[in-house]
C-alpha cells in the first residue's frame, strides 16, 4: 500500500469513528448546509409624479412604466439645468398647442417612446408609423402596469410644425385617466374648463388624484377648478397651468380658498417644478 492510499484509509477511518461516536452519544452528525435561497423580490415602490412646470409631468409607476404628459420641458417654470428623461415608455398629448406638444417629437426620437393623442394631431406630427398612436376619447391603452384612458376636455386644439406657418386643426382636446396597478388612479385634465362629464369620470374611473389647470383665461381658474374637484370627488389635487405667463393668474392658495367655500376637504398638493411627489 503506497503512502497516499494509507493516508486516505486513515481519514476514512477517522470519519467513521467520529460518526459512530456521535451516534453513540445521541448527537447528530453535522447537517448539510442548506441551499442559499434567492433574495426576496424587492417590494415595488410608490407611484412618482414629477412636475416640470406648466402642464408637463413625468410619471413613474411601481411596475417601471415611465410616461410623459404634455412634455413642454423647456417652459419658463421648468427646473433649471435638470436633465430631461433618457427613457420613456409613452408620451401622452392632450392637444396640439405648442405649450403642450413641447419637445414630444425630440423625446420620441431619443427614447423610442410611442406618442398618443388625437388622431388628427398625431397625423400632423410626422412621427414614424411605429411610434404614432392616433386615437380619441374612449380609447384605452396599456403600458406595463398602467392602463390609460382618453377622455374629453373642453378647449380647442391646433398645431403648427413651423411657427411661421398657419396652425392646422388638431382634433378634439383630451384628458387622460391613468389606472396604475397597485397604485393610485390619476386624472390629467389637460386644458379645460369644468364640465358635467367630470362626474362620469368620477363614476367610471374613481380617480384619487387630479392634475387640474387653475391659471384662468385659457382654462379653469381656481373657482372653476374647485367645482371640478367637487365633480371628480378626488382626495387630492395637484394644480398646474398657472404662473407660466402673466395671463395665468390663478394660484394654489386661491384654489384652497375656493375649496373651503365648498366645504370640500380635498388636499391641495403644490410641488416645486422638478420635485417628485410619491403617491
């Protein structure tokens, strides 16, 4: 027997002796190490809403959908020096006015996101066919864990690719209701005045948070927006479309005052441009 064979025999004998001794003493032999479990899935976070000033928002859902609405990200109230989104799943346009279409085409080119809006507006934008989704009120689409619905708005809509050219009719204006899986239901009203159909939006979709214009002149002012909150029965409202230009004189404080007159308890959430609100 060579040296290596002897050594192996000694080790085997020692192992048998140890096992016998342990059994004799009633002590179990060392257990096998349990297989390492896969780490638990990271809990999904909250819905995040970032206001870019005016009517521009970027929404991030718990399931990872990133959606821009009316992305005029260079508006006078936009956060200075903030980097624009590098990744988007969808861009939603409420109507064709320049202060709502904003940088939609450039963002679509950079991110590959699909652009949704009224049929006429989408046709005017000149997007690649694969990214152009023209629809109308009543349309419903899904992006990851977000189901969004196109709803009516009371406004006008025209679009000019070249500011020096006459604007063209861009279809009916829209609002959007976003139903977020394991998150809140949001309503972006676009540019609008109050209308009785808001009560149908409340009944059908039950939004929790409304993003409402309050500036006046072109849209609702604070008093009208308070009536919209009453019709929508939302718990929170994020005011938008105010203070960007001198004509837009409505303020969040005025909205709060109008809600008090109606004895409405909806919370007015006032983020700074560039700030992210978790819902």
